[in-house]
C-alpha cells in the first residue's frame, strides 16, 4: 500500500510539473478575426 501511494504521489507531481511547464511555455496565437466597434461621440469629453 505504501508503494502504491508513493507511486500515485510521484505521478501526480510529474503531472503538475508537466502542466506548469506547458502553461509557462505555451504561446497562444492572437485572434485572427478583426473587431470593429462604433463608439458614439458623446462618450468622449471635449
């Protein structure tokens, strides 16, 4: 039982470490859709 729990903890630690490396190195692509929004002139102070 002790061996099984150590194996499980080691596997969980490796999984967390791998997820951390993935998040740290992942470079998501920028959005490719162009967004245009009309803003009314009265929202800007003069």
